[in-house]
C-alpha cells in the first residue's frame, strides 16, 4: 500500500505530532511517502482519463468539469452515482483531450479542496475484465 506524500504530511501536521521536535519526523515520513508514491505512479501508465476520489456527496458532474477545466480541455467529466438511490458514490472520472492536459489537471487538483472536501486525482487504471481480480497475486484457485 502506498501513501501519498501530501496525505502523510497533512495527517502528521494536524495530529498530536505537531510539536517543534517532530518536524524531522514529518520530513522523513513525507520523503518516504513521496518515494513510494512515485513508484506507484509508475505502475499506472499515463492516461487522458483521471480517477478523482474524495468527492463531496453534493459535487455534481458540472462542478467537477468546471474545476478541472482550469488545467486544460475537458472532454467529459462524470460523478459516479448509485443506480438505486441516485446519490454520489464520492468518486468520478475526468477525460482530457491530451495527455499533457491530464497531467496538468492531476498535478493541479490532487490534494486540493473541492466543495469543502480534499480530493485526490490520479491516472485511471484500465478496467479489469469480469471474473478476474485487480490484484493477480491474490487469485487463488482451489482445485
């Protein structure tokens, strides 16, 4: 499991660890988290589609598109909703016209506030075919 550098730093800076002597611990944790984040970022190949998590339940697709369009041409933005209730599931997808725009959008909106909630943006991973695990090392066949 990889941790985001901003998340670790934010957690440590808002918890009981905020004393002056812990600044070295925050820097150390942030450095190790950024190293693991860069390793996990290489696991997901760049894509024009971004996965956005941590959305406020009241954030709309239009608001998502408006926020991300500051960084490039957004082709489509969608907040995923529950089929039965119609309520947001708290995540969505943003499609950009180019890889460069997608990279700018990811860097510009990752760990930023949208509708009062901190959101996270990363490259979307391709869908896993039905019946296969997203994590192949956990597949166990009983036979």
